């Protein structure tokens, strides 16, 4: 699991990108089929966060690994929608409650 916390902005992006790429390399070597990216701890994001996630997504796909992006703060989901990449990243929003399925 890749766990992100604190800010992920232009300042942190190069370091976070390298660290994630290294973990993806380890996951590929271990034969991992799905790698979860936990974004719940992110306190601040900008478009650099999307760039990091998109880069990881490309690396994961090339390695045959599915990337499961979970716990995204609303700001990250909003940016993904604004830039039109929400379907590429399949970002799951942060939610403390289970989804409600109601039939009428």
C-alpha cells in the first residue's frame, strides 16, 4: 500500500513521485496484482498531485498492476473532475460511511 499524507503540491511532488515509483517497482517484482494508494491523509493538493497519480497509473499499467486510489479528499476529486481525468484515475472519495443502497 502506498500511503500519502500531508501536502502533495509542486514542492513535494518530485520526492513523492520517486518514492511511489520505487514501491511500484517492488510490487512488480513481488507479483502484486493490485496496489492501493491511500490518499486519506492528504492535507493539501494541487495539480501536481494529479500528475503524480497519473504517472503512477502509467507505470502500474505497464507493469500489469491495477492501481486502487482510495480515500481521496474532496479537493483531489474536484481537481480530477476539473481536468477531466477522473475516469483515468478512478478516484474513490474519502468516506467514513458505507455506501447506501436504497430501493424504492
